């Protein structure tokens, strides 16, 4: 009888094997079935099978898929609730980021804004690659003064452009699909990117220097269609949140470990990764 009444949820995401987003949903589907005693199961579609972030956000809002995750930067298509997460030095550490998103007032405010704008219920936050590194092909960057005159790839975000300007660099908007070629051909001298993506996308073979100035982190927002959420029983809602919390913990621990692994891989490729001193970090923050 329990199996006959089980509800299968369509889960879609853009994570690939070895990525924290993929890890989250692998754990989430298993925990969901276990914690709901089989009343809820998940059919997971990974690696962008059902679309990119923008498409998945639209689909979960209208209910053609049930659960997804979307990068905070891509949530801007629906809401400006997460623009602050792109500001430099908002997050002092991974544990600090967890504490910020878990704060009851912050969590409630974000949940309400996202529900009103996107029609979804926020289930959790996945760390995706840790801090970005300021990377280039020209020279080691110990302080912002070393960035003067270097052209860095920027997104269209005014926050991204202003951050690079504040560090003395020359922001140059380049579409992501064209960025590797732009660095390779010297159209830009570098970019701001996490260690994992630097390695996985091949930049480790082109970039010569990277500075871990610990300014900006990246996250995915896990969310469920709000009508589906409201249709669940209190016990099922409790099971969903418990599964999401367990998956978030597993994914974020996985992400921290793999960040260290990718840094070592980049060093073996010949990338010189610089760790600023406390005084130098203070200059980047200022």
C-alpha cells in the first residue's frame, strides 16, 4: 500500500559527477525516500539534461519539474534577493556562509522573496567550488596594486565590474563560452574563477598565476515548486527538509575536500598559487 501511494518527484540539475551539486542530489534522493518511509521518491536528471539554470528555474516555477537548484547569480532573472551574495567579503569562511543562510531572519526573508518571485520553496544552499581565485597569465598578484593595467574577464554584473575596478584591474565583459579563447589569445589577461572550474575547464594549462584573495564564493539555491510543497503532509514536509539538510551537509563537506584536491592538481600543472599574508588580505578587503 505504501509503494502504491508513493509520489515520484522529478528532480533536475546542472551538476556533473564530481561536482557538489551532483553530490547533493544523489544524497537528497536517497534520504528523501528513507525519511519519508517510501512515500516520496526522486527521479534525478543530472548534467543539464532538462535545461540550464534559466530553463530549470522557469520549469520548477510552473511545476513541469518538482525540484532543482540554480546558481545565486542566475536567480537574478527572477529576483534580486541574492545580489548581495556577489559582493566581495560577505562570507568570511565556508562555516560562516552556512551560518548566514541558516540565520532564521535571513532564511525567512529570502524564502518569502523567492516564493513571491519564482513560485518556489527554498530547501537549502550548496557551496560550489569555494572562493574564486584572481588568475592571470602575466604576473603574481600579492596586493591590488599588482593588478594595475591587467584586463580581467567580467560578467555583465555591475558588482563584478566594480569589484575588478576597485582592485585596479580593467574589467572586460566576455561571454563565458568565449572566455577560454579570450585568455588564450590575450584578449584578456585573466579571470576570477574557483579552483575546480579552473582545472575542469582547462584554464590550468593557460593561466600561470592565481591569488587566493578569498573575496567571492558561489552557491546554488535548492528549491521545490511551492504548490507541490503546500500539497505535502506535515510529515512529508519534515522529511523533505531533513533530506535537504543531510544532503547539504554532505555536499558542502565534499566541496571543501575537492577544492583542496583541485588546488593541488593546478599546482602540478604549473600554476603558481599565491596565499596572501594577513596584511595583504587586508589590502584586498579595503
